[in-house]
């Protein structure tokens, strides 16, 4: 008999094993290995290019072949990527490892949410999906904060040992994912039928987006606010040191800013009847306040700005994802969720150079 509590618990545990890592500060690890900022930028560019190319196809594959299978593929890609990073001795191998991590992100992005929503719909509890999304964002923020605090440990023990711990996490995650129950998976068929189903999924998804302009609007609003918050937290890592924060307090300050997302994820659950337009205006204002406080002369006020922005970002993320899952057809759920991730990547590419110029001027 299908047990929704066990299904969601396994998805939570999988997220913890994916997000909790000693190698979250991979930029610092590469820098410690002697790679220049230009080389690191090349590796980061490889990640974004790979992510953009495969974001939508990975969503289609999840809808056609099954969400559980693609989550397993994601974990396998991560395992191979970590292995490649351990064996890497030049930039080319590093870029291959980074590309594999991007593929891992693509195959998991939106797939877990699609499986969770359809699982809850099967159990008749999909009205509580917003709570599930809140818990997932809390897991992400907390694990990301802890990983940031562990950056020094990763540098101390060396990149090979640090990535080896990720291999153990991948193996445990694979064990957890293998016990998930597949929901709404397509039945098997010939190769011709498979390609026909892929084309059908693409076509139906595009037709849905053509008609559902409100869904496109929600995607854009959420992606724009999220991109501004991510860029703010990124630049604060450099700005805080410029404002004189002691090195021993940098990690705790970054963790404090991440906890703002935890507050936002929980706070939004207390206002289920507030209209989306009002939620967007309020949360966007919080992120704007965070950007303004970033220009303070005090690193304490700057960190507070990062906390406030993260609060607004995650509150909007929870509400948006819940509304979009309600709107998406089950047969294209993972594909359409991937479209949202793709819009975020495109906005990030557009905003990153602009934000860099503005933050450097101010």
C-alpha cells in the first residue's frame, strides 16, 4: 500500500544527502589548488552552458521515462562528477567534472517536485504541497549554510578527501532513491513510441505555455526576484570582507543570511489566503531593501540586508512553486518545472554582468 509519509521522508533525506557537502565552496577549493580566477570562470561558464542546454530535455525525459529513474540518473551523474574531480589534474578534466555536476542538477531540478506533487495528489494531500516546498527550501538553506561553514575543513583535508566524502553521500542517496515509489510513469514501448512521446511532451508543454500566460508571469516574477537575491548573497561574500568583517565571522555571517530563507519559508505558510500579487510586491520589496543595505558602511547592516533578502526570496519561492504545480498538467509537470529553472538561468546570465557593474560602482 502506498505510504505518502514514507515517500516524502525519502525525498527529504535525498535532498539532505545532495545538499550537505564539504565541497559546496568549490570555487575556493579550485583556487586553493592553484587555478586562476579566469580558469575558474571558464569552469563556471561550462556549468551554466551545460545547464541551459540540458534543462528542458532533462525535464522531458523525467516526464516520459519516470521521475524516480531521472533522480537516480542525477545521483549517478553526481557520483561520476565527483570521481572525475578527484582524478582531475588539469582544467579540461575539471570542466568535465563541472559539466557532470550541471547534468546532475538538471536531472534533479523540478523532478523531485513533480514526483512529490503527484505522490501527494495520489494520496489526496496535494493541498499541503506548499508545506512540502517550504521544508525543501529549509533543507537547502540549512545544508548550504553548513556547507559554507565547512569550507575551511575541505581546504584543510584536501580536495580529494573532501570529494570522497561526497561519493559516500552519493552512494547513500542512490540507496534511498531506489526505494521510492514511481508515480504516473509512462508505460514502456518501442523506440518509435518513445520518440513520439518525447515529441508529444514537448508539443503539449509549448501549447500549455502559449495558453497559460499567468504561469509564464509567475515564472518570470519568481525567477527575477530569486536571481537578484542570489546575486546579492554572492557579492556580499566579497563585500563583507571589504567592510572589515573578521575572517572568523565570515562563515557565521553567511550562515545567518541563509537562515533568512528558513524564516521566509515558514512565514509564508501563515498567510495562505493572501493574494499572489500582494505576496510578490512585499517579497520584492524585501529583496530591494536587502540590495540597499548592501551599500552600508557596516558589515553588520550588510549581513542583515542579506538575511532580509533571503526571507523575501524563499517566501515567494514557496508560494510560486505551489501555485505552478497546481496549474501544471501531470503529464508535463517535470518539463514545465524545468522551464521555470531555464528562465532563472537566462535571467541570471543577463543580470550577472549588470549586477557586477552596479555593485562595483556603488
